[in-house]
């Protein structure tokens, strides 16, 4: 094992070592002293900052104390002011109450004085009345006698004046508005031309006179002390003119010299009289003899036996009602005219001469033809068995039943079915032309009328009765009054309701074709 020799320091190296050691100690002591001084300075500065903060807090606290004292002082002052105001209000209220009581007392005393004075006055009047009763009775009798004498003298003077005036009539009362009646007096004159009268009233003078005679007992009114009643002829003329022209009531009022409300009332009264008096005579279901005659005429026309009438349903435009608007909305007319339309239905059965034998009026325009038929009195009559061996010819909007005969409506018809439809169309044309003459003759049915919804069925019924009277008396309709009828047929959902009726229709169609009774226009 080898050991390395240890180096020994000499005198210079030892002195150098001690000097460097003492120098390091001095440097460390200086550094520590500097750090101590810096810390002391920092502490002094922090102490000064803390003293500043403490002074600020003390100052803020003193400010808050002064603010709180100010608030408390203000609250105390407000409380004092409120107490003073309350005391002042109490004093004023007591003063007002005292004033009101004093005024009430004065008024009560004044009323008592007035009441006592009034009682005294009435007692004096009672004494005066009791003492002067006999004298007043004598004065009243004398006054009545004087009035009677004056009335008698006035009546005598007016009669003398009317006699000397050549039949000028009584003088019009002052409260009646003076209107011109020149137009009606001219039409009512015997020398008025027949053609002009027919043009104005859609009938001859003879027919007009007949209607007036029939309605005289119902329409006539008695004269009163205030004025004379409107004559029957003028009443009937107002109604017929209104139905024939469809003019507004204000124009009717000017023509006849009557008030607007009076004209409206006359129209409704005369229409009601026509329905009650003339309808049972001129619009009724035919008896056995007439029905047999009708069957013969229809058979000679079309070759179809046992046809008792031609049925058609038309629509009369109305103003939108206030209730049940949707029920009277006519969708088909609205779509065709591009304008919202409301209507009321009129179903009628017509004889070969165009005379109505049955009508059903008043159902809403939204109802299809088959629904109107089911609600009619004709349907109920048929259900009772009153239409045995009778065909009522309808259009494609009616169902095929045991007593209703309608054309074929399906596609790809045979020659036999085409021939049958042609003959059915001839019968159906009778009722359609009758309704066209009805609307052409009575123009009020062509446009929306002013008549209320509940009164309209009466007016429509009167138009049908007047139509029958004109047709029965062969009243010709002027060419310019021709009206084109537009009513859309809607095929019902259940158009075939009787198997027996289907076989009967096929049998009729077969006989028409194979017996040479069918037409050839379909070929």
C-alpha cells in the first residue's frame, strides 16, 4: 500500500490565508449592517402609512357621526311639522262641521216655514173651490155649448165649399204631409191606355180589378176623424208595383204620394191577404179530374204516362241575414258569380200550362234540392200515399223514388237512356220556363230585396199566386221581361232510393224507344 506525502504550508501561505479570512468577515458584517438599516427605514415608512390610514378612518367616522345627527334632526323637524298640520286639519274640520250644521239648520227652518205657508195657501184654495163649484159648472156647460155651435158651423161651411167646388173633396189636414199623387191618379183614370197599364203592373185592368174585388173585404180600412183611409185599389197597386218593378221603397213612395213606411206596410199587408185569400183559390193541388187532365197533357207532350207535375227548385237572392249566415250561404252561386251570395229556396211543381200546383218556400240556400224536397209538404203527402200512380218529374238534383222520376246521370248512357233523358228534359223545361216567367214578371225576385227574412216567404208566396192568376188569365209577358234562369243542379249522394223505381224507369225508357215515342236528337 502506497501513501502519498501530506503537503505542509509555509509562513507566507498561512499569513495570506488569515488575511483573506478576516476580510470576508468584515464584508459580511458590513452587509448585515446595511440590511438592518434598510429594514429599519422600511418599518418607519410602514408606520407612517398606518398612521395616515388611521387618521383617515377617524376623520370618516367623525363625518358619519355628523351626518347621522343631521338626519335625526331632520326627522324630528318633519315629525313636528306633521303634528302641526294634523292639528290644523282638525281645527278646520271642526269649523267646517259647525258651518254645515248651521246652514242645515237654517235650510230646515226655511223649509218648515215654506211648508206651513203652502198648507195655508192650499187650504185657502180649497175653500175657494168649494164656494165656486156651482159657478164653474155653469161656465163649463156654456163653453161646451159654444164649441158645439162652432163645430157645426165649420162643418156646414166645409160642406158648402165642397159642393160649390165641383167635388174637390175634403180639405187635407194640416198634419198630413202633402205629396203628389199625379202618377197614380193618371194610372187609375179610366182613360189610361191598356197597354201602358199592362206595362206598369204586368197585367190587364180586368185582372187588376178582379184582384181588388177579391181582396176588398180584407184590405179595406175605415176612415177616421183625422184622415181618410187609403183606397183598396191604391193599396193593391202599391204592392203589385213594388213586386213587379223591385224599385226601392223611396221611389214607390214618390210615385204613389205615400210615406215610405206606409208603402212598406201596405206591401206586407196585401201580400199577406193574397196568401190567405187568393192562394186557396189559385194555388192548390189538383183534384182527381184535374190530375187526370194534367197526366194526359204531359203524356201527349212526352209519351211518359202518369206524370202529374214538373218539379224545379230555384234560389232567390237575399241580403246576408244577421243570424244563421252560414245556412243561407249559396256556395254554387258564389263560385259562379265570383261574389258572396246568400239565397232562399223556392221549390215548385208546375202543370203543363206553367201554373204552380205546389210550392215550398223559405228553406236556406245552402240546402241541396233533395234536402228541400224531403222537408216539403209534397214529400209528406207522398209518404201518406196520396201520390200513388203519379210521377213528379224532377231534375238531376232530385233522387229517384217511387213517385219522383229523374233522368239518368251516370256515364256511358245507352240509346234508350239518352232517349228517356230527352223526353224527361221536355217535361223539365216546362217548370224551368215557368220559374223564368215568374222571375221575369216579378223583378223583385231577381235582386236582393229589402224585405226582412221572416217576411220574405209571404212575399214569395204572393208572387207565385199572382203568377198563377196571370197564367190562368192568359196574361202575356212582354219580350223585354224575359229572364235567363241559372240554377246549378247538384247530384245527391244517394240518387237511387227505390229498386222498384229503377225498374219502372227502365221499363218506361224501353217503351219510349221501341214504340217510336223517343226522339232522335241524341243520335
